[in-house]
């Protein structure tokens, strides 16, 4: 390696160490978090300068200048003070204003003994306690004293403050004064803690990490989930993933927070709770074939409504979807409503960006496993159930009834599709009243020939009109295994509910009427026909016109959802594969076959 390259590498190591040291300082940690270092050749820093700071928070430093770490600490602190003290303003006499601001920054660093000024920036500063405005007026009236001309870090004859064309923040501005005040609060807090014998707290963590720690320490409902996830707060990574504000990847245990969003602590808490509830309430698993982005929008409306009702943080100005008219609705109900106006909702922005879901799906089967071997569903249910118990027992604040009900629903084992189908049969086909009859003897009669035993029989007209229709989607996209499961369940429940016959229609491009079949024939001897496209409405219309089909007979429609929009005027239900979704809002019940 050449000597020149070794010197460049050594210089970069010192700069990086100084930049990290500034990031750990209580006063400058918030400013450091939102600022960016630019040390590439050709930046705004002159050949004989140290650093230039711009209004968008970029600190341009000399890429090859050699200096010790403490000297770079001074230079970086000087540049960040220009941002925090609001020095980047346009004035008629820019040179005098720059000199006045340099004097104030140098006095601040001398008073707080931060870093060590480089040789050319050392000297006795005789400006008293006057502020920037007073010094500016004096310099405009009598000129800048010779000993104060080069207190800046940009080099002789150059200004160390520049105005950038584009802001780093997507909101168009960054409140550097507010950020700096947070740093001063940190310093006071450290002083009080040290005086009380508690020691200093570290400021190397980002505001997003501090928000996560707040949930762990103060909010038991989401504390366990927050402890499981790591925080990635890097604007380069977020830009690569197209994340404007925030996103979550449950299988990578990662919450992404874009520092360029400029969220304050209350907004960070809101965003953190938003992302954790996505995982805790299993929104990704509950999507069930719905359009990912619109499902994300529906979940956002529900979550944000709850968080606003709870007063947990502040809704961010970008990506915070909220509609008071949707209050009280679950995510599934909100989704059914917004799919009726897809063009409007496609233009909305989630916390990630317009048209993108903030629930990142990078799932690898079997990837998630907690320390004791739990899968993600069990882990999330346990975290929320225990968090809910602690939250209510310790009276940690109001929780909306809808959120409590969803958490409790997660704790109940899901009802199987076949059990739901059995209940559907019970509703439409109640038990038939049976009576004893000596016309047909019981099967036990042979055991006691001398004692007559009657058999239970159904009345002559009890089974009249006791039937239903089955419309089978036999298009090429249907899975034969799904059809077999559905037909087997229909046959067994028909027998157990004393349904003698069912009307079967096969349907792809055109309907095929197979007529009435006994339950055992449905299970064993159905011959599937068709396997073309999928148009189901003609089959429904055929049964509506059929004179031999009861007007109140219910329908079971077996499809994978890749069909036309249906109009079913009578009682009906859908049997669908797991994860399939209909292209319209269903009126009847939907049973997903597992």
C-alpha cells in the first residue's frame, strides 16, 4: 500500500472516530442522528478548509486532511452548532453574519470544553456574551476584526454555512432548533443523574431505539413484542427498501425506521406501536389471499384508529391513515368496504410509501423460532395475552374494546371449516321429528321374538323439500384435492341431517346439470366435467328458473375465487381453498378448506 493511501486511511479513521464520539455526546447526539457526513472528493469543502455545513444537514469535510480525533470533534461540533442554533439564515451581509455565528459557536465550545480547536482556529476570543444579532450589527457597522475573520471551519475567505436545494427530510424541513433543545435536555438530565449518584445514561442509541426501550420499560401490552425486534434506522437501507417512514419484517425480527422522516418522540411511539400491532394481531397471516396493499391499508385504518383513541403517541403527518367513519370495524370489514373503490385507495400512502405495504413479507418456512421453540403465531399470542393481563392489572391506560376483543380472539383456537359447515347444515336443516312405528320392526326384534319392538321412522312428508344445491367450479384452476374434501364433507353432513337428495351442477364455461343425487353418490360416483374457464352465474340462474328446485333451497358454491362477479338472491355459502379470495364482497358465509 502506498504512503499516500495509508495517510488517507488514517485520516478517515480519525474522522470516523470523531463522528462516533460526537454521536455519543448528550448535547450533539440528536443533531448527529439527523445529520450526514460527506467526505468524498469534490464536495463543498475548500482545499484549505475543514468543513462546511448545509441547511439539509450534510456536513462536507475535507476528504484528505489529517488531524487528531479531538480536533475533528471540535470541527464537527462547530458545524452542528450552526444547525442547532439556527444560524443558517439568509442575511444581506452574509460574510458578517457568518463571522458572528462562528464567534458564538466557538464561545459555546470553549465554555463546554468540547474537542480541541485546530491550530489555525485557536486564539483569544473577545466578544463577551453578545449574541449573533448584536455581533452582526457591530460587524456591519465597523467591520470584522482581523483576529475574528477566520474563526470558521471553511478556511480563509470561505463561508462554513451553505444553502442546499433539496431537504433531506421528506416533509420539506427539519426543525434543527427543536432537535438541539432535545440534546440540551439530555445534558441536563445527565447532570442531574450524576449528581444523584445514578450515573450517566448512554446516548449512542438512536431515537427509534429509545422509543423501543420505552415500550419495554413502560408499556407492558407491547413490551414483550418490542423486546423481540431489533431496530434498523439507516436512511440508505430505508431508501433501498423504498421505506419513507417505517416498515416491519416479522420473519427477520426487524423494524425499519427512516431517520430522514424526522419523527419526534411521540410520533416514533405511534409508529412503533403501529408496526408491533401488525405483527401481534397476525395481520400478514390473516390476509387469506386478499390483495396485499389494500389489506395493509385496511389494517392501518383499524390500528391507527385504536392508537388515536388510546392517546398513544401522535399520528405522523405522512402515511398515517385515519377515518373516523370506520370506527368499530374490523380489518376484514374495512377491506370489504375499500375494495369497492380501489382507484381511490390505491393512491393512499402507508408508512412505507404509496402503493407499498409496510408489512414486509420475507417469510422463509420454518425460519422463525423463539428461544424455546415456539412458532411465530404462538409467540405473538403469548406476548399479547400476557401484555394485556399486565396492562389491565397495573392500570396502564385505556384500551379500546375492539383491540381487547381481537387479542382475546387470538387466544381462542380457530373453528375448523368443517365445524362451521356443520353449523351451516344445522341452521338450514334442523333435526327431523321421528316417531315410533310397529309397521317396521326394530333390528333388536330377533333378540326377543316374543316382545314386539317398534322402529323410529320419519313422517311421510317430513323430508319433502329438504334439499340444497351444489355448484362446483370445475375449471382448470381448481385443485382436485379441494373438490374431494368439499364433496366428502357435504355428503357426510347430508346423511347426518337426513337430507335425501342434493341438486348438483358442474360449471366452467357453461353449466352442466347433473340433477338430484343421493349423498352417497355425491361422495363416490361424481364424474367431473368441463375443466375450462370459470363462469358461475349461469348455473345460479339455472337453479333460479328450475321448477323442481325449492324457492327457499340454499346453495353451496365450491370455487377457488377465480370466477365472475356473482348475484345470488337466495341463502348461500362458499367453500374455498385456504388463502383464496373472492373478487367481490360476499353476502353469504365463506368456509376456507384446510
